[in-house]
């Protein structure tokens, strides 16, 4: 009888052990489940839904009527001259990226050689903190041809006022200027942090060998900075290609279509002309462009 009880107890313990093992394996997934549900609701479902309507003729005026049109929306894009104009303006706007990197790197090197100037370095970070749409509205007042502070100083120095945002020749340059002003601090912050974390051993070895400051940067510091540069350039490249806030707040694509970038054109197609299917197709074209450009950039860095 005692032997039977021991066998039953042993069997029960083995069963409880298996249950606890299964529970231990399931537990992480239970904790992840809410996050997965939120991810599916916020990103995966809209992605699939937008892909679906990109193959349909959908308008905001007739949401219940969604006839399947196949690749017609995509074919229409490549016949649309306004799409090519928006693509060209987006490519021109990408000039802001090398400008941000160059100025950010120069400021990082300057701050690296000026130890102890904490307030001087903090000033560089302030533009990055402000919301892009707020930045656009503030700069729009500053660019005002009659009451803007920029033209006020130009006229005080004897120059004539410039219609910054109402002339096609200066409108894109104005938006690029604001973009560079706001996001150069990101490059400065990342590159300055990278410079401060370069190991001392290779620096000291290079200094013993008589390396100049340029050689220290070119052959010692820059190789350590390359992963940080790649990540930051990728983040900013994606933001530049899909920029909307600055153009919406500053020019809304004007004058005419001289500053109508691809993301702004997508917004107009969907919410001004109510062509949701066409707008969704444009969004996927933009997504493909971002993926291709990002892959080319990553492969280039890996090759180097």
C-alpha cells in the first residue's frame, strides 16, 4: 500500500513538473501577446489594408464602392508628370542630408577640441527638440517678405527684401535651410558622442608615430565612427525622403508645384482629391524607393 502511494505521488510530481515546464515555455509568449496585438492593430493591419486598396479604385466620396482595378493605379503613376515632378523635388531636397552631415561633423570636431564648454554644446541640441510643424510655422513668420525678421535685417544692411517662399528659385532653398537648421544637431550629437568614445590606445599609438590631427581623424577616429554614421544617415535619409511637416507648414508645395515633394503629393492625392487607391499606390512606390536607396547605402558602407 505504501509502495502504491509513493508511486502515485511520484507520478503526480512528474505531472506537475511537466505542467510547470510547459507553463514556463508559454509564459514569455503570454507577456508578449498584448504587444503583438497592438503591433498588429497599429502597423500590420493598416499595411495590409492599404496594399489592398492600392489595387482598387477607392475614393473618400464612395468608400462602399471599391472595384478591383489591378495594376491600373501603378500604371497611372508612371504616366503622371506630376509624380515625376514630385520625385525630382524629393531628390533635390535630399541635398539637405550631406549638408547636415558636413556641418554636424565640423561642429562635433570643434566641440571635441573645446573641452568644458557644456552650455556651448547644449545650444546645438535645442532645434532638434522642437516639433517640425512648430518649426515650420515659426520660420514661415521669419520668412515673411514684409514683416519677417530675416528681411528686416537684410533691409537694415541695405539689401532689398526677398520673397523667400513665394519665388520658385528660393522656396526649396528655404525649406532645405530649415531642415538643415533643425536636424544638424542630431549628427552633431551622434558624432560628438562617437568621438568621445574612441579608444585611447590606437590614438596614443598614432600620436607616438607622429600622426597629425588630420591623420588621427582620417585613419583612427573615422573608422570607429562609420557604424554610427551609417545608422544616423539611414535614419535621416528615411526622414528626408518622407518629409511632410516642413513642406506642409512652409509652402504646401508652392509656388505652383516647385516644392511639391512625393509625400506631400501623396497627401494631396488622398485627402484633397479623395483618390485613396491612387494615394495608397503612391505610398508603396515611396516605400520601394526608400528600401532600394537604403540597401544601396548599406551595401556601399559594407564594401568600404
